[in-house]
């Protein structure tokens, strides 16, 4: 339409007034200050999208870094407590197994001797009970009192032996302790592989895991041995309980009601003795305790008893004798078995466990310290890397937007004005000075250099997205591990279990505080809203895609400016070669 109108009206207007594209303006519109340059709205939209998306990424990354810092501090506190408890746990387990194996070795032998003597004493008691009314009643009464007090002592000694056998039960706090450490290390393992420079922390972590695996193997051996001995000790324990119950009924029938207080006041408390301090019954009969007991008046007056009471006393004596015979037979069969070999195996396992737990103490303390630095370095690297990449991306998007403004408002305007030999539109102000300065710099260095730089930034953002994806997977892995470790996130469970462990080792691990007050709930900071991780990743991916669109859009703007300048030069050449034939009032072309 324009060329058709130009052939019919060659002098109706000036060519640079008619030409009206991105960088041009009409002379008759200069007075009205109307700007006809197209603003790069698409570039502005890309820039604002980048700012919004990367703002979300900054918030999410800052939240992740903060969670990791808290995780580092709490993991160190938890590992310090576990390290201090490791040696005590080993000592307690070793002592318990030693006591139990000693009971397993000495218990059946002592029980056999005790029950053989108990059977003899009960027979003497039964004989003396029948001779009390005869002429030698004083001698029978003395024999009856001696036998009754021996049975009283033997019941107490059997109770000590039974307690020693029950001490051989599986130490549940040991398994709980190892599970605590295993959960902690499994939670922190996904973070140990993120920074290759921390080889020491990674090796320490793997060494701790190997030590825990060795402890778990020893625990399996201990559990297997204790399962085998459990059946044997259960039979012995059942026989011990039967003898103690019948002996107690016999004591209640033949002794005064306050006989227990009298025994403690005159002879002492025999039940406070453990099995390792028990001597042979023959040796014990000459002890100070037995001498004082024989001198204490504990017996009821048998002559004053009713016939029914004597009959009941004789029945209790017979049941006690039968229980003693059964227990003696069971103890003899256990002595003839392989309890000695099992006891030696248990002692060897206990020694190995003590050594492993002692080494685990140093491993735990070192791992806690190294993991503290490792996780904090991971958080610092993640935060600095992401913030640096986002800052570079935002700056480059800002520069690309300014360069697009330069191409639209300055470069194209000056090119068109130069083609028509007119003055370009003047744009003043700080912003336009910055636009002009940035445009001149990149125009001097080369447009394709800016394009390559933008592509390099896009590639850097792809790497950043991969790093963020790795961190997100690690955080999700830690959160998944924390889901299976309630002790690391729940204050009540953590406090209860550690108090139970403290009772086992004989110390206060939390020093009168809760796990939350001790800042040990390491998983509490990692079990937040996992959706934040996904939103951050989505924002990072979309931001990377938008950043990749910037150089392509910038290329479109640059090509449009070049085409417009070239068109203006062609029209200007036509004007100079064919001057207008006459002057006509200027009017606008529709």
C-alpha cells in the first residue's frame, strides 16, 4: 500500500515522516512528546518471572540450609550422649553376662549340694518331730530347730542362686542402644556423600557403621546362646520357685510370725549377697551368720501345737523334701550337660562386646564432631552455591532486559535517524544513562558474546538445579529415615528410652533434662513440610527454563532492530535518489 501510494503521490510527504516503526518518530509529533517506540514487554515479563521464581527458590533454599544447621547441632549432641553411654553399656553388659555365666556354672552345682543337704535336714526334721513327745524330747527339739533353721537358710540361698540365673536374661537396653546409633547413622548417611572433600567424616561414619554391624553380630551370638540356656535356666528357676514356696510354707508353720525381722536383727540380711559371694554349704555352716542364726530363738512351741497343726507341718515338710529331690535331680542333669561350654562362650562374647562398645565410644564422639562440621559445610555450600547462581542469573536477566531496552530505544532509534539524516530522540535520566552504558558495553564486546554468556548462565542454572535435586533427594531420604526413628523426633519417647538406658548403666545420661531441653531431637527439624522441597524444585526448574528463553528472545529483538534499521536505510536511499516534485501538506498514512 505504501509503495502504491508513493508512486501516485511522490511529493505528498517526507519519507522519514512516513516511515514509522520501532525506532522512529514523526516530526509533527515531536512537539506533542508522544513516544511510539515499542517497550520490550516480553523481556520484562521474563525478568519478573525470574525474580518471582528465584525468590521462591531463595526462601526454600534458606529453609533447607537452616534445617541442616539445626540437624548438625542436634546430631552432635545426640552422638555425644551416645558416645558417653557406649563404654558404660559395655561395662554393664559385661558385668551382667559375667554374673549370669558364673551363675550358670556355679548355680547348678550349688543347687545340687543345697538340695542334697535339704533332703537330709528335712528327714531329720520329720524324725525329730515324731520324737518330741518321747523321753528324749529335748534332743529331738534341738535337732528339729537346727534342721528348720538350715532349711530357712537354704531357701534364702536358693533365692540368691535363682536371681543369679535370671540375671542371664537378654539385656534389652543393649539392643535398644545399638538401634539408637544405627538409626542416627542411617539418617546421616545420605548427607555424608554430598561433599567429597569430607573423606574423613565419611570414613568415620562408615567405620562406625562397621563397628555397629560387628556389635549386632555379637548380639546375635549372645541372643542365640541365651535362647539355648533360657530353656535350661527356666527349668532350674521353676524348681527353685517350687522349693522356695514350700520352704516358706514350712517356715510359716514352724517359726514365729516375726521370724524375718528377728533374723535380720540378729544375723543380718543374707539376700543382699550375690551368687559370686556364695560359698559351699558345708563352709557356710561354719560361718558367723549361721552361728548367730542358730542362737536366735525363732521356733514355735511344737508341744503346744494342735494335732492338725502338726499334721500340716509334716505335710509341708514332705512337700519341701519332694521339691528338694526334684531340684537336685534337675541340677544334676544340668551339671552333666554342656552348660560349662555355653558359659565359656558367653564370657567370650561379653568380652568382645565390651571391647567393641569401648571402641564405639571413640567412634561415636569422633563421628558426632565430624558430622557436625560435615552437615554445616553441606548447608553452607548449598546456600552459597544456590545464592551465587541465583544472583548471577538475576543480574544477567537484568542486563539482558536493559540491553533489550537499549536495542529498542537507543540502537534502533539512532540507526533510523542516521539513515534519514535526522537527530535521534533525546532520552535523559539516570535510567537511560545506565541503559546506554550497558548497551554500549555489550555492543562493543559483541552481541554474540552476550548470547554465549547467557547460555553459560543457563547451563550453570541447570547444574544448580541438579545440585538442588541431589539435596532434595538427600533431605527426603533423611526424612524417610526419621520416620522410622521415633526416638529422634518424639520428646517423650526419646526421654523415656534414654532414662531406661541410664537406669541400665547406672547413670543419668540427660542430667535431669528432657531430650528437647538437651537439644537432641535431630529429626524434629527434618520432618517439616516436605511440600516445600517440591515447590522449591519446581520453581528452580521453571526458573531455569525461563532463563533459557531470555537469550532466544534477545536474539529476536536484536534481529528486529537490525531489520528495521536496514529498511530505514533502503527508504532513505530511495528518498535521496528520487527527490519529491512538489510540496504538499503532510498527512498520515492509514
